[in-house]
C-alpha cells in the first residue's frame, strides 16, 4: 500500500473522519462489553488492515489528519464492520462490486434516477409532513445500486432536519431511504413515523429482550435522550424505510 499523502482536509473529509471515529468508539465499547482481552484498540485495527505503522495510521484517519482514500475505507469497513457509504458516500460511489457471474453489471455505468421530495425527517423532536411534492431527481450509478442490492423503484430522497444524528447525518443532508426495508435491524438508521411524533430519523438498537431503543447519534443525551417506545403509551413507531446513503445539500 502506498503511504497516504498528507493534504489539507476539506469539511466533507473532516466529517468523514468524525463518522469513522464514532464507529470506532462504538466498536471499542462493544469489545469491552464482551470482555475481550485485550479490548479492541487502534493497534489491532491497524494490524488487521495490514498497515506498516498500525496505530499511527489508524489514529491519523480517526482524527482527521489524513484524508480517507477508497482503499483505506474498504479495509476499515471490513475490520470495523460498517457499510462504506455510512462513513463516506463520496468514496463509496466509486466502488465497483458487481457479482462475478455478471460482468455486464460490473461494467455498467448507466444511471438510475431517484426522486427527491420535499419530505423532511427530523433529526430532533419530530416533523409533520402535511404536503409532499416531488421536486427533482438525483442520479445514482446502476452498478452502485446493484452492488448494494437497492432497487430504484423502492428509493426516495428526503431531507434531514436537525442535528440529533450528528456525526453521521448533518442538518439539511439529503438521505436516501429504501422504502422496502420495513423490518428493524440492529444498529442501523431508519426513518420512523408515529401519530404523536411525526417523521424522525434515528438509529435502532436491539435490547436483546425483543424490544428496541430509538437512539440519536449525537452524544448530548440531555438534549437527545434514548427512547423506549411502547404500543400502549401512544408512542408506537412505524418504520418508513432504512437510510442507506446520505449526502450534503445539492
């Protein structure tokens, strides 16, 4: 692997480092909770990524000293178990992962158009969409959609409103929602709706007892506390779809 080149990072690259750091910290916490000895650390991550200076390289990516490149993103995604687009939609869009038996799929750079609507999902207390319009379309490479098992007819783009999901989703980010994903998945981000709260975007965490925690990624838990919805208290949440990509404002 070529030695990473140190260049001034853009705001987008700094946001990628922040999202990567949040994932790393979550994996460290999970490792400690399992009682791993030793618990996951930067040196182990770097060694599993096969970097010559394991701890230093990981630290520089996590702290925004080095800009992520595609190779580093894919190695870290494999070791830390996350979807590349969760950290860097910019780099994930370059991935070509068509199935081995489908050479045409790998070579396909044609585009599918996904509708952009005026709907908003609150990264905060809740948002009521009284009137939704289709305003525009956003092109996605067909090869990327196929690699991520996404069907254009099941996708819609809406806007995140608020900062409760930082550092993964920022205020006014566009988010791509797969409306076919209606079942909860542990540690994934979903758009949710309820009569009492309106439309929100949150991470779902399985408790292990058949229930779910609705969680904001923002570490300020005084402002954005965990929620424990129950059907009998009027807070039952319906899944609108899973968030599979986020991007900055057009």
